[in-house]
C-alpha cells in the first residue's frame, strides 16, 4: 500500500511530550553469566521471551507501518514516536495515537489498520534473528518451560507460521490482549510465570526494550537485554536496565 498523497503544506507535527523514564539498577539474588543461560547449564526454572526485536528483526516493519499509517493521515513520524510507543499494547498505543494526533478513528479502528498493514508486511519482511530458533529448540529439548510474552497481536504473528510454530515451541503464549496493562507494568511477565507455574525469582526474561527490562527486574525476574540492529533501540538504557545483555543468540549456543 502506498502512502496517501500529502497536502502541499508541510506535514503536521504534533507537539509530543517525551516520557520521563528513570532506570534503577536491576535487582537480582542469582549470580548471572552466559553459562547460566546456555541450554546445557541453564540456571533457571523457566524462560520468558519477548518477540519483536528480541527473537525477530521486525523493527523495520513497524517503522514502515507507522510511516504508512501517519502518512495516510497527513503526518510525519516524530523522532520520539518509537519511544512513546515502546512497551504499550496495541490498544494502549492506539489510544495514545488517537489522542496525540487528534484522529477521528476509534482506537479499535486504528488497531485494525495496524494489524492489516502488519500482517501483510510480516509475511514477506520479517525473519527470526540468527540463532534464536536454535536456542529456543535447545532449551525446549533440555526440558526448560518456555513462554512468549509479547504486546503484538496473535493475528499478526500468525502470518509467521512458515517460520516458527509458536504453539509447539512455547508452553504458554501471552499477548497484549491477554492482560490489563502493557509492558510499562509487569503484568504480562507475571501472567506468563503463572502459566508456567514458576516463580519470578526462578525465571529469566529476554527483552529488548528498557521499560520491559526494568519492570521485569523490579518484579523479581532476572532480566536479560537483547541488543539488535534497530537504530532506534536505546542500547545504553537496555544495558542499564538489564542484569546481562546479549549481542546475538549464538553467544548462548
């Protein structure tokens, strides 16, 4: 889908207040090293994984979705748009966009448009990060309970059935629509741990956004930050919020 033509005037840019987020040092009672994350010497009772940016290189797709959607409404994507959206569920993100850009659509209509764009682009442009699937399979083979905790929509991820069998790999799959609050709160990680019947203290969370890492750590999980090639990832904040960071999944294989 091509963006709708822009008016002759400069695209409107709403004045957006940048979220103020302070990251405390992560708390954890367990010593952590790469060895403790490797399948043969895994030091935890279970693992929870984010998807976008953690297991998959989908960041460019969402930048495209944002650009297409905003262009169709006569806007350019503000520089801090990704930061404002980070951690929000689809519905919470849609509510924020409707308010910030004064849109006529309802939040549900915005979600529907995002899902339609996302599904189409996911089929052709998203792939798993190198080593991610091998690592998941190795943990699964070692008998480690695994959960997916993503704010993405299950309909969008269903377009990746040719790449990954979510139901086969994960013992529990939690989506943004399954919890009351988004990843600015620990709800989705706590719900995933309950599904796995394990405590936060014995669970590791793999995540690529600082907010998710911070709240997971504050809730008692061990938080591992996954660095990626998204130019908008705030890597210094990821490192600050995480107990340990990974540059690529092959470090654990």
